[in-house]
């Protein structure tokens, strides 16, 4: 029995030695948009900043949860003529910029194809913290601009899936590219099918 416990202890020591924990921070540039049926197609430049942890449980595989603040959203543009809006002559040009900001928690499974390069795939849950739209329009020579709060019609929780890659520049520094596809509707409104899309490039440091 004593030999069994010695073997178990040795196995635990070996597993602990092979496993690697690293913590870090990242900051990145995002191109965000909406996708889905009748969703606006405009792309909006944004940013992200957050913390991450990586647990490498074999030389080839690791799991990396993150907590990231991400400024997201999209843009919409539409022209209306006399037939679309009765009583208003001429053409109305309407534009909207959506600011839908989230605290995102992705959990990525990382496959290390080489010691410095990994392919990353995993789910993400996001918690909406801010949603406003800046709307502007022009009728003939008259222009107007207004900021509208959309928080009451925005779903609190957003689910998605991310796919990307990470390249470790050094033991501590890395660059990362990822696309996150939203799977749930952003707005809690009938016949609204806008979902989040986010293409990201980030730089980070592990400690």
C-alpha cells in the first residue's frame, strides 16, 4: 500500500510540473458589426481591454479564460423618399451608430500546433453594460442629431463562439487574432434579428 501512495504522489508531482499557469493582460483593436436577417451592415472600429489566464495542461493543449471589456456595435444608413414617409417631401437620409458595450467572458481551448503558435476555439458569454445609438438625419438642408438610450430593449446576456489564433512572440508577449460570432439576438424586440460580430487583433503580456 505504501508503494501505491508513493506512485500516486509521484504522478501528482509530475502532473504539477508539466502543467503551466500564466496570468496576463491584453488590449486590442476591434472591427464590430451586426449580422442576421435585415441587420445593418456597417462596420465600426472599436477596442477591447482585459485580463486573461492560461492553464497549459499538456504540451499541446491549454485552456484560457478571459474577462474583457469590449466596446461593440455597428452602423446603419438608409435613404427614404417621398413614398416611404408620407407628408415629408424629398429624400430623408438617416444614419445610426450603435454603441453596445459588454463585459465578455470567453473560455478558449488552445491547441498548440507549434510551441509558439496555437489555434483557439471556445464559447463566450457577454453581459451588456451600455447600449446607446447616435442617430442623425438630413431632410433637404435641415440636419438633426440625437442620442437614444437602448438599454431597456437590449438583452442583458449575449452568447457567442470565438475562433482565432495566438502567436507567442516571447515567453511573455503575444499577439492574437480572433473572430467572435454572436449567436443570440442583441435586442429584445419582435422581428429583430441583429447579432454581434467582432473581428479582433490584440496584443498581450503574460506574467
